[in-house]
């Protein structure tokens, strides 16, 4: 290895922990990819409630293990063995869903998590709270006995064959706008409203007739069909909505936003179909009847006379909220129809009278989690998978033209309901505390992956939630969960053995704008209990979030500077990052350097499901994160920067992924390259401008290679 390559790899300094030297990129990436398919099953502790860009637990286990392991030990050899880092303290200044805290505690260390967002603080406290499953089941059974019937009466329909009342799993709605000529236009882009998740294998779909609104069966890709009820002949693929416009039967062409209600209210909806559950367990698609409409109107009338704890907060302007506001969604209550508001309000009111605060808050967390799947921004994914596409499948709050109304309480055949999430999210998270497992592969004689298995490689997660540093310091098994600005931490100097985190994504996901959706429900009932649940919204001064790169870098450097203060002198700050543009990487570099840190190593690793909704809409999706490893001090000044040496290093790292069966996109190659630039730039103390220039040059070299 040449001196220049050595400087790129480890900044010409002897390693003091494994993470500075090497990282099992391929082995961890293989496990991470498996975990990413069902994160809520493989790491249920971090999915008790919605949080955005939740990192993979297997990756953060490996990072934390390597950061706490001295020397150049191969950490993959000990990945599945129980560890005991008693006395070690790990900090995450951007706590999010608590991934770092959980992985650190599983390794026997103590953990401190801080987040400026109150929803993050609440959900992490609930995740780590030790509450007996038996007690939760007693409280849930009381709700099921006393409250569920009041809710479920609004989610039933008449079976046209037997005439009996049967439960509804989902109601299908469509937005409707009126043209200047007075024509009501439903915003269907296709009249195929329900199909299998794998339609080429199971091509049968359900179609609504645009003339009589009957529900028909046909192929998902049919282009010609005759309605058996009214004889109408039509193309099921040709709905009136085309992108941002509609085309009427008389060939008039209108921009949809120009047809929104003039009074500032959201577009109206029409109920057209239901998916119900027959007594024998058969699922049946039915046309919406006058009985179904009358039941909704009954709920709407009751809502007007009930006194319920409903949200009143307005939706503030922002990067992630402006599209919803553009469709006249001005208040968070607008995101729900009348039946949803009634039934959610009834459920919340019942939870709030539970006297045991611990149990009440667990069920409040579950209630808040249920909101994600029970609003008019949800849509239908289809049979063969979780049927409800939740509202945050896109990072922007995108109004859904054909929304799916879920059943709030639900049945055993439902998806995303209070009943189902109690078992699949809350109970599984509590069980994970007792049996924290890792995902592993069973392989055949040729090394090919056959199936996955769960290995318990940690002691139970049983920690005290300390209320202060003093309480935390005297307990060997503790977490300190802080709500506040991580640029000012209540932690002594040089007291932390590792900082492991995932900082905000500066120009894309604005967390507080999105978390306001939950905050609007939780703040009114928790503001008297916790001072960090203030009125108005979940935004706080000090948020590390800004669309302008240098401003973002400045705010991030304040937090990194505070991390530098609390870090022990030989400890590392490691964090995951990716970005598709040079300015994003230059901003991260600027924050690191201005905080008095430098990058000693960078390790690419699989980070996210390749087919997740935000990625599937991207031409060149990123599936890799770079793990940037930083230490106190400055890199040595010099002029040894070599693009040729970096490209050689990038080729070596990228080839490892390809040889390991993990194909890379062009953006993934840039992630690897940009991370290596930051190592070299730190060693040479390059400026923000010079670093950005080097990144642009390297990206051009990659695209023309």
C-alpha cells in the first residue's frame, strides 16, 4: 500500500479501534438487506411508532461493536456472540427511533440519546419502557370489550347474498372535482382499483364502471370490458385523470388544482366500493350501496355532537407539507374523514381514562402509530401484501386521489389497524426486550443462502431510564433519553466512549413538518405531563434542517462540536450518510472540519430497501450509506490529494459489493467515491469550496469511466 493510499484509508494515524481500520462491508450488507425487507419484524423495538429514515439495526450493531473494540480485531467474528462492554458510554445526538441506543445496550454498554423532536423522545421512551405483556393485554381487552363495539358498528355492510351484516375491512373512495360546466369528475387515472401485489401471477383484478359505478372482475391489464350491469363498454386503463390534469368526456382539458373548491376546503370524496369479510372468512369486493353511505352519514352526524379529543393544529408551510396545503389541507384534522375522526376520537378518549400512566402511554403510542394507516392519504397496495399503503410512503404529504379508508379497530384479516398493530408492533417490541435477536443466514455446502434464522446474541434489554446524568452515571444498566438541542448536552467533558448517529438529511426530509401529524393528536393530551410537548407544533429552535448547504453545515457543526467536547480523546464519532449531490457531501465535510474533527475512515454499507417507495420513483436510487469515522483534531496539511488513488480505492470497494452479489447503481458508486474524498480532504485540510470542486470532478470521472 502506498503512503497516499494509506492516508486515504486511515489518515496516516494508527488505529485505536476496529472501526478506524476495517469494516465487514459485505457480510453486514447481506444481513442488512435481509433486515430491510421487513424492518418492523427483524428489529421491532425501533418500529413501535413511525419514524423517518430509520437505520438498520444490524448495521448499527456492527458500527457500535467496531467502535468499542480496541485495535484491528475482525468484528465479524464476534458479531453473533454476546458482548459485555460494561462501563462504556455511547451517545446518539440524533436519536430518532432509538436504533443506536438499542444496539449499544445489547452490547452491554450504556446509552444516551438526545433528539430535539418531542415525538422521537416519546416513542423511544415507550420502546424501552418495561411493561408486562400480561398487563398490556388486560388493558387492551378492556378497550376491546367496552370501546371496540362502538367503533366497529361504523365498519359493516350488508352481504348481498345472505342479507346479514358483515365487517368491512376497507372502504374505497375517490376525489371528485367539478368543471365550470358543472360536470363532476372522479379523479381516477385507471378504473382498476384493486389488484394483486403480483399481478402477472394473479391477474384477476377489480374494476369500477364509470357509468353505473358497479364493481366488476377482470384482468388487471384489460383494455376493453363490458359492464354486466349497464352494458357500458370502456377501457379500464383510461381514467379521466392524466398527471396534473383531467380530460372530460367532451374532451375538455383542465388543470386539477384549478378545480379545487373555492371556499378553501379539501376536495370532496365519493364512496364507491367496499372490501368486506364474509362469515366463512372469504373476502368480497362490493359496490357501495345507499346503506353504506347512510352509515357514513350517521357517523358524520354523531361527530358533530360528540365532545372528543381531536386535533386542532394548522398545517404549517414547509418543504414536506406544501403539496398537501396546495390541495386545501389546512388543518391536520382535514387529513381524516368524519368517520375516522369520530372513531379515532372515541378510541383516544377511552385510552385517556386508563389510570395506570405506564399502560396509558404505551397505548397512546400504539394509538399514534395507528394514525399512519387510518387517514385519507392512505391507498390500497393490493392483495398478497400488507393492503394499506401508509401516508408516509412518500416523504412529502401527497394527497391521494383514490384514498383507502381503513377500519380503525380492525379484524384479524386487517392491516394497519389498532387490533393488528397491538400484536405486530407493540407486543413484538416488548418481546424483543426479552429476546433481542439477530438475523443470520443458513447456507448450503456451496455457500449459497438457503434461509434466515434468528440468533439471540444479547442479554435481555432491561435498563433504567435515568432522569439525569447523575442517575445515569451510578447505574451500570441505564439509558438517558433527553429531549433538547444536542448542541448543548447535560453531559460532562470527555465522558463518552463513542458517538454513533445518523444526522438529518438536510434538503429532503424535514422531520418536524411530518411529525406534526402525530403531534397534533398527542400534544393536547401530553403537554401538561411533559414540558417538551408545547403548544403549536413540534418545530424547535436549533433543528439541524435547512435546504441551503452551508446553513445546514453550520447547524450540524454546532452538534458535532458538542460531541467533540463530550468524547474521550481517543474515541470516535461515527455516522451514516449518503447524498446524490456534491454539495451535500461538502456540507457534511464542512460541519466535520468546523467542529474540530477529521475523517479517519469511510466504509460503504447497504442501508435501505432497494424497492422502497421513495427509491422506486428515483431513476438512479441510492442503496448504500457511507459510515464516516471521525476523531478529534485536524488532518495534517499537505498537497497529496490524488483523484487517481481515490478512483483506485473506489474500484476496489465497489468490486467487493459486486462480487458479493450486491449490485450498485451509479449513485452508489458516487457514495463510495465521495466518502473517500472526505477522508483525503480531511488529511489535506481542504476548504469547503475545494472539496466541492474535487467531488464534482470525481463524479464526472465516474460517469465517463
